[in-house]
C-alpha cells in the first residue's frame, strides 16, 4: 500500500500545481526528491552517545544511519581527523513520504506551544531545512530510554526552481508553516480579526465548499496555545456561523471528517499542546484511535502504532480491548484482536502492534503449546 502523502501528491497536489501555476509540461511540476535527517554530536562525549544517536535515528526513520567522520583536525574543539561527529540518513521514495507524514501529522504537533515552522528557511534553490531540538517529539521514542536530549536537522530537497514554488509544494503537502493562511484570506478585514475569530473562520472556510481541507483545519488549530483559546474558538464559531451545523463546531468537525481524519487533523494537534477535547479515558482513546485507523479507504498502521504506544501495562491493554468491545460492537463484532488480524498483514501486525507492546513486556499472543503432546502421552502411561 502506497503512503498517504504519495497518493496525495499524485492525485491532488501535482494536478493542482500544474493547473494553478500553468505549467505546460507535467515534468515541470516540482516534487520532493529526498529528505536528509542529520544528527550532530559533540566529539568530547562518551562513545555511547554515538550509539544512542544511531539507535534513535534508526527508530525514527526506519533506516540504519551512516556515521559522519571529521574531515580535519581542530585542536580548539579537541577534534581529530576521523573522529565520529554525527550520523545521517537519506530517505527516498515511499520511505520519504511516510517519514514526512509522521513528521507533519504526529511529531511537530507535539512541540510545546507550536505555532508553525519558519516559512523563510529556504536556500534560494527550492530546498527547505529545519531544526528539531528534541528527538522525543517523535512518538516512536520511549522517554524512559532517553539518556540525553539530542537535536537533529531535517532537509527537504525538492526539484522546485524557486523558494515560492517550493513553499507552495510543501504547503499543499501539509507542512504547517507559520502565518500561512487559507486561499482567499487577505486584506484589512482579516487582519482585524482576533486570533480565535480567525481560527474559527479558517475552520469554517476549510469545511465549506466542494471538499473539506483537512490540512487547512490542522494549520488553523496550530495557532492555539491552551484550552481557554479553544473554548473561545468554539464560542466564536457559534456566533459567526450560527446557520452552519447550528453553530456547533464539534458537530461540524464530526460531520465533515471521518474518525481517522478527526484524530489526525484535530485531536492530535490539540493534544500536542495539552488541549484535550474528548472527555474519555486513555484506554477508550486507544480503542477509538485503533477503530478510526482501520475504518475508511485504507488502514493506517502508523496511527495504530501511535495509539498502542500509550499502553503501559497488560491491565491497560485488557481495558482497551474491553473498551473496544463496548464502543465499537459493529466493527469486527467488537473484537479488537480480530480487527487487527483482519486489517493488518502479519508483518504490519508484528511491526506496529506486537513490537511496541513487547518493548513494555506485554504479551498478547499465547505461546504455542509445544509440550501438549508430551503431556498427553504421559497421562496415557
């Protein structure tokens, strides 16, 4: 199954760019060529620092990184030629799209007080670079096993000839740039709006029309910082759009988005800022996330992994199984394991469910009864 952003690029972004920018040849349309993830290290750190960085990057990207060695000696930095000073990974094709999807949908929203990334960090030739201060924003990283905070650089290389083209491409791909407004949002009237009024208006604009703009909703929510601002947006939506879903913002989002989209584009960005809009327990949240990730056009194993990583004990897993049965009785007869077995291949089940649970010593599959025949023969004697 092709990654979501791969399909989005070929089905929506590419035709949209060709039409809006009036490219005469399809090969003129810019595309993402590769993504380079780099971690730099202080040469004076202990040897285990490099191993930890390699393991973290391997967990985040799914690829084994290449170790970077110093090219020359610098005495002031206690650096000798050939010393390891970092590691990097170059991602292409499907792996590149999958990493970008996890970066924009799961990792960046977890940054505290995140307001969007800098839209000016282009190099003049269509390539974008950004810095990440902590590897812990990626849900694949277990906080209990992190020995030191390690930052990284992410460079997105595109075939765009100008910064403007690259910005348009990455915005359509879902990159949450700060201050990037929806189409048609300009002029003095927009500037006079308060932040909460603007967010309410952006959500309304993203929902109303031929097709719902999920990235537009998520980019609007990135402007919020706390629960008080969210409540103000709900109030502003009710005042400004009383005739649209009776002014009920949550009803609007529930009707316009399916369960998977609601989790990805609304619940996760808000939760990354400490804003909980669903009054449910953790195990109920896990059950709902797994159900939402399986429903729809295609199963999303990455979202299932994010949900499973919330589980810390066998008791919580059993509670999530019970919650799934109660809350989703019509989906795979309310059987969570049947849902996972039917929706995932054996490889995906191992990678996205069993592995995260095994890391916490949670065994959900019974071991084969190898000694059963022997026991029967002993009884017969």
